[in-house]
C-alpha cells in the first residue's frame, strides 16, 4: 500500500513494494512450468539444490528443496530441464520455488525441437494464411488418441451434454513410443472431408520424452497435408509441440477441447430455447388479436342481421297500419252510403216502393258484407304472404332450415367452389354456433 495521504506524495517503501509485487506474483502465477538450460547447479549442506537456468541473455534462479528432490538427482551445466512450481521473491531476487525438476536429456530433444521448428517455419508449415477455418458446428469429429487414455475420457465427460448432436469416430493410436508418430500420421491421412468435419489430436500431459511423438516431421506432415481442419490438444497449457504449431488451432488441454466442442451447441440450444419462448409469446398475442377480431366480426354480423329484421318488422307494421286504415275507410264509406239510402228512403217513404227498397237495402247490405269479407281475406292473404316472404328472407330462418354460411379466414363469404382450394380452412356459421372446416376435396357442377 502507498504510504502517503495525497496523490502527489504517494510512494512505496522498498519493503512494501516488494511485498506487493510478491503478493501479485503468487496470486497470478500459482503454478508454472519452465524449460531451460542449466547454467549452474549447487547443493547446500542441508540437501537443497540451487539452479540457474538461462536462455540467451536471460537467466532464472530455481530452488529445489530437499523435500521435493529425488535421490541422486544432480544436474550439470548444459542439461535441459523442466521445472514446475511457483514464483516468489526472496532477498529482492525473483526465483522459482520448484516442486519438481524433470530432466529433458542433455538438450538433445530440445535442440531437435528447435531445429525442426526452424525448418518447418521456413517451409510455411506455421503460416496462418494456409490454416483451414474451424467449422463452428462440427457434427462428425475424428478423435485421434489412445482409446484407454485419460484424454479421451476428459473430452467425453466435458462434452457429455451435447454428445447426442455429434458423431464421434475414435482412431486408436499409441501416443508415445517408437511407432506412435507413424500411427498418428496414418490416422490423419485416412480422414476425408465427406465423412469428417473436424479432427483432433490429443493426449494428456507428460515429460518431453513422453511428448516426443508429437515433435516429429512425420506428425507435422500428417497434420499439414490433412484434408480436414485439425485441432491439437496435446499435454498441458505450458507444453508446446510441433503438432501444436502446425495444427489449424491449438487448445491447451483435452478438457479445453471438450469445452470448445460443446460450447457452440450449448449456445445454440440456449438460443433455440429463447426463440421457442419468443415464438410462443408471439403466437399467443397473434391468437388473442385474431380472437378479438373474430368477436368483432361476429358482433357486426349479429348487428347486421338484427338491423335487417328490424327493418322488415317496421315495414310490416307500416303495411298493417295501411291495411287497417283502408278497411276503416271502406267501413266508413259503406256506412255513409247506407245512411244516405236510409235517409232517402225515409224521406220518400212510398209504401209501394217500401218492399222493393227493403229488398234492395238487404241486397246492398249483403253485397257490402261480401265485398268487405273478400277485401279482408285478400288483405289478410297479402299480409300473410308478406310475413312469409319476410321470414324466408331472414338469414336466421335460412340457418334454421339446416343451411350454413361459409366464410374464409378473412371473413369473405364463399359463394362458389372457385373461390376455395383444397386444404383451405373455412368457418361455417350455423343456427347455434360456428364450425372450423378444412377442405379435403371439391366438385364443381358442370353447366349443361
């Protein structure tokens, strides 16, 4: 922590700076693996070893305490070693506290690695422009590894939730030993794009000698000339092989490859689930809108039928009123004529014409009654015919007789077979509700 109250005066003491750096180093580099050439090696009386590794002009101090030191494990200048441990600062000196120091031989493997790396780099084996793109959603994946190794199990367990989407083809090969390189190269050469989308060469971690099969020209040629994209997942994160450099993509470990293989499918499954939810919500809203629209159409249709009936009833009432008025006028006119005749009869009152007038009055009265009766019958017949015509013209009466009104999904009335097609959905309106229909076939009536 800085020892000052203001930003301008903020500073570190030597010890606080070293403590802070040491804390961040320990947290950021908890476990490292370092390869280098032994420059010097000394052993204390307590049995602790102090090594100095160098690479060019750079050097690094390594401490191997007696607890982690193997019996008779001594190193000489020029030896190539791999140290595994944590970083620390002691007495203002940066160093590695090793828990394991693995000899890599007298530098021969490392020198061979560097020589092959330089040669292949000149030939363009590591050129990014020639690397094949990795398919985002590979289905057919060839795994080139030992079928009994832990690397295969790491991949299968890591990607277990998406294995149903994949077709995995296991190519069993030895991953170390004299014939391992040939088997790996042969497996790579056997792959064809029509039967494989992606290949992965993998194995677990080990010493430089264990990983030597992946540092050969034979494997480099197999990866370089493979017809499908190749991913290298060899060793641990700190291991680097020729196979890693030539491959189209390098991942740190087999477990990391399992995650990379499964992640796109997991994201696709999540996107599919979100789209299904969105589609469900969209369909629900669409159904609600269509339901409301249908209700409005039903209300409009009901109002239209009711208005038609009301207009016919009003017209019938008007005709009935006119008939009653006409009948009343006839009665009034007949009564007036009878009264006039009676008045004339009473005024003249000739006895000799009395019987004749009486007979004529009776006759006229009879004619009047018959005429009135015929007129009433005629008006009643006309009224009845108009009522029947009104009732027959009502859509509800038509529906009561077993007929139905067919409408398309947009509400258009179906008048003939030419306006519909096979498989089309229709709605049939009946006297007590509606039905949803689907046309299976149609027959057109031929005109003669």
